[in-house]
C-alpha cells in the first residue's frame, strides 16, 4: 500500500541536497540528495517508449547489503516495501528483469572478486554496487566504464550526488558515483547522539544544546565543556564499560576521523589543475588533532575512546560501547544515521541528534558518509552498456521518489517525522553538512589507510601527529599523481 508522506516531510526531504560548499575550505564540497513522491517517480528524462523487451540486467551487491536493492516479497517494514516496489517500477517501466547476484562482502575481497572477472575477460556483471573506498581501486584496473560516456545517465539530476560526480571526474571521465539508487550513503552519515535522560541528571538542557546547534554555536570547546561535566568512575585509571558513566564515547576508532572532518580537517584539496594535493598537515589540522589527543587522553575519566586495550575485535567492542549509551551511561556517543534505526530505536524517546561540533562559530558544520558506503558502477565488460545506463538512471530516479522517503519516514520516524521542531532542524543541519573529501574516499589508493593518521595518535596519546604526516606527505602526493595518471590513461 502506498505510503502517504506529510507535506512538511516532503518539503524538508527535497532540501536534502549535497550542494556546493560556500564558505567551506577548498577541500570540502557539500553533497545533495533528496526524496520525492511516488507520483514523481519519473524525475529522469528517460524516453517513455524505452523498452528492453524482458532483457536480464545483472546487478552484483555485497551479500550483507543485498536488502538495499532486492527484497524477495512485499509485506515487510516500510523501507523493505519501498525497495520491493522500486524494483517492480524499474522492471515494468524499462521492460527488464533483475538478476541480483551477491558476493561475500569482505570489503577488499569483494572488490577484487568483481575486478578479477574483468581482468579475466569474463562477462559476468552489468551494474556493480561497490564500497566507495574500494571502488577507487577497481577503477584503476579499468574494470569500470566511464559513466559519462554511457547513454541515459544524467548526473545533473537531484538523485545523484553532484559534488561527488564533479569531484571524481578525471579528464572528463567518471567511473563511479553515489546517489539514490541505494540508501547506503544515507545510512553511513555520521553524527553524535545525546542521551537526554542522563543530560537532565546533570542539569544539562538538551533542547538548549539543539538551539545552540541551530544558532551555529555548537563548537568543539562546547562539546568538551558538557562532556567533562559527566563522570561516575569506580577506578579513575580505566573505564569499566559495564558500570561506569562518561561524558563521551567514541564507538569505534574511525569515528574520530568524522569528528576531525567536522572541525574542518580534510585530506586533499583541489590543486586547480584537475587533480588534488595532499593538505592533511595544515596548521589547522595539527591544532585539531592535537586538541583531540588531549581531549581523549587528559580526561580519561570523562571521554572514552571506546577501544581499550583488550584483545577484542572491533565487531565485539562496538556493541559493548553502544550498550553504555543504551543504558544511559554516556552523555554523547558517536554514531551513524542507520544506528537510529537498528541500534537505538528502543530508547528513541531518550536521545537527540547533534552534528559533530565545528572548530569555531564562524565555520560551517561538516560530516562524512563513511568510506564504506556503496557507490554505483557499470562494468566495462558489459555487452549492453546503454541498457545498464538506463536501468541505473531509473534505479536512482525511482529510489529518490520511493526508497529515500521510506527510509526517513521509518528509520528516523521518532527522531524526524514525529520529532520536535528542534530535532527536525538539527537533522536537516546534519544532512546538509555532509562534505565530499576526495582524499578520504580515495585513501586506500594513495595511502593505504590515511584515517590511521587521525585516530592512531589520538588513541595512542601521541601529540607528534604533524611529524608523522609530514614524513609521508611526499609519498602520498606521489600516490595521488600516479592514481590520476592511471585514470587519465584508461580512456585516452
């Protein structure tokens, strides 16, 4: 049954655009997407007569994310219902039949498995959903076609992330782009949650926090000021996840990268010649990372890095850290949008969303959609690239009108649709502040994992971050040049 979305929600969803970043540093661009109604499902310019007469379109997805594109039957919750309905719309409209394939989603292994089919000259897939940080690697092999050369794709449309399409274009070619073909990039947007019950125990007005955000006054020092008010530690030398109360929990180590991005730390900036230069070690970046080192390590009884020294895997640690917030023993916790749907729903009435704090009141807010979100590609080996282009364009257009609104209507229902005006405004601020950082998304190509150089010194209490970065900067810059040169050669 068709979901009816309030006019107010529609109006706000239509504002969700990764738009150009006026006032931001040269290395950041704001990103846009949105949602329409099912009646507006055909926002694309695909010809109404376009029909591929029952042809099969082969789409490959990571196994754990298959629900973003394929649901076996209707009758699930609203997002699944939207995914199911969107597939039927695309299949009927274009006269195609989905053949949805999956591979074990072990990040680099998945990407390599897809790329290896191209290198082995095997015709296996048409459309690929690849984690963006790894798609950069496969693009270098030539596995992915230039999307700008494929018929029917139009990256000026609101269901594509225009800043990404622009930023990832090399020599006029584009090998992958994210958008409303899947809600993956929405799920991975990072933010901070504040536990309102714990805040009240410490006479902290959570509504006042949100007004501070709306007024542009939510800064790093303000977050620190509030976090340091909250502590109940049996042993000041170490946090006990099971009983202690703290002001801030960083759920997993890479969330500190998003926190640094919120304070204006970006890995690369456009160089004015169609490429990028490594600007990771600016004086501002040094100031921010050193501030975070001191925050995490000089206030151990209030700010918990979330990792500890136990011999535990990340997958084991994350739910333990989240339990502190679920049990009302953390004032602030780092999270991503989808955690509000899958982790914290049972206490949805007891928390509010906040963006990562900015460095100074005069700055803009900023956050990232994590490097693991899925992006869209078309295999260079596909024998019918035009059909793949039409299907991908239609998937994004219909996703914008059917799946994205369903996600916001359900995943964020209590914290968005039925929320206070302050919560709705705060969510809008978070969504509108997502930034595009070429260096962050391409880090696996030029630096292995450049994020290590944000969170490792923070977690290891090492203030010598600038020296580490400077010692590698030349190698990173050469890695960027080599990568760009390789992409330029692909289609010349």
